[in-house]
C-alpha cells in the first residue's frame, strides 16, 4: 500500500502539490499513510487559487488510475464537488456525486449547496426530496443548506416549508445559522417587517450576520425605520465593519436625508473606518485580471471602457435608469 500511495502522488500531473502547497510537498512525497494523502488532497482542492489549477487537479484525481485507491474517500469527493461548484461546473460536480458508491448526508448537503450557490434552488429541493426518499435523515447543516438555497433562489414558500419541517418533524432546534437564513429569505422577498418580527422572537441574541441580513433587505426595499434599528445593533456588534455604515448611508441617501449621510461619513473618518473597495477578478487564458471601481491601470483600459460604453448604451435602450441616490 505504501508503494501505491507514493506512486499516486508521483503521478499527479504537473506536480500540483508542489504548485499549490510547496511547503508540504516533500513531506507528502515521503508519507506512507493514506490519511495524510487524503488530508493534503482535500486541502489542496480547497485552496486552489484559480480555475485552471482546480480543474487540472480534479482531473488528475478523476482520471489517474494510480489515485483510484483513495477516490472513494468521502472527504476527497466532498472537496471535488465543492471545487467544481466554485468553478460553476455543476455537471461535473453532479457526475462525481452520482458515481459515488456511498453517499452520506454530508455528501448530499455538498451537492445541494453546489446547486444553491448557482441559484438553482429547484434542483437543490429535488435533491433534498430524493435524500429523504432514500431514508437518510437530514441534519442541522443540511437544513442550513436548503434554507440558504431557497433564499438565493427566491423560493419563499418552500423555505418556510423546510423551516417548519425541520422544527416539527425532525425536532431540530433552530440555531443562529437557521435564523440568519430565515431573515435573509424573508428580507430578499421584501418581507422586511416579517423578518424583523422573526428576529424579535429569537430565543438567543442575534449576531451581526442576522442583523446584517436585515439591514441589506432594508437597503433594497427602502425601509429606513427598521434599517436604523438594525444598524444600531450592528454598530455595537461589529463597529469596525465598514459595509454596515455604507448600507445605512445608502438608505439615508435614498430617503433624501443628506445631513445624516454626511454625519456617517464624518463618523467613519473620525474612527478611521474606510470603505473596502470592491474588487472584480476575471480569469482569461490562465491569467487573473483584477479590477477596482474607476480603475484605469490595466494595459487595455481604453478598450475596456469603450466596450463598457457600448454596454451602457444598450442597457439604457432597454430601459435601465441608474440609481443616483447612492452615496457609495
């Protein structure tokens, strides 16, 4: 077995462990324990930094016969599904899932999460139902996944159904993660007051993620009164988090309360709190390009902005009206 394991590692195409985790490569090559190989494989997949590395590493595991002895390890399969999902390769993730001989609740949850992060809530629900039909009992984390999937897909009634199912049929006591999902579900659906009432009924103190979900909904649906309440809690729980100040500032701006917008800006400046710049990363031809708002440092800036002008023109023709009330 030791010889097989060493061969597995030596056959990895392009020495991916040397690329992704060079500090551990020599140690891994000398390892004779299967558990160590599995651990580093899963860590490598979780930490792979770009699409090409992720896909090449996964292909090494899927198609290299020398790695098949550890292929059916649940941790490796979970990491594969998660990595494919991050790349948007749902068909490949589902192929890995379908080919597994043994599928536990964790693996089903991973596949549901893969669908959910791509906004495919109906597919996640179908998978959840199939899991139940096979006699598997969903745990607390599985319900976090399906509630989150429903939230991101805008499936309000379905989300409410699963929350009730969790509590009444499976007797699972909701945790902070479940409350966060429910507040987010209600908030995204425009049920801001209902979301706030849900928080008030919580048996434990809400954390910043719960209040943050509510504040985001208030920003989208212009609910200044509840937004101020949410922001007050957030400034106590996470006083250095600039995003919450920005959200409240935008709520005030849309309400025309420019004096309050100015006060927030002065407060942030006085505390040394700076807005974290939004960053977009685009991978093209094995190279990652990073862009900031208003950034003109890219060597092809002129071409990029010409194309953006064309797109903006098409958006306006389609009826798009920019929101000029946002401060940030």
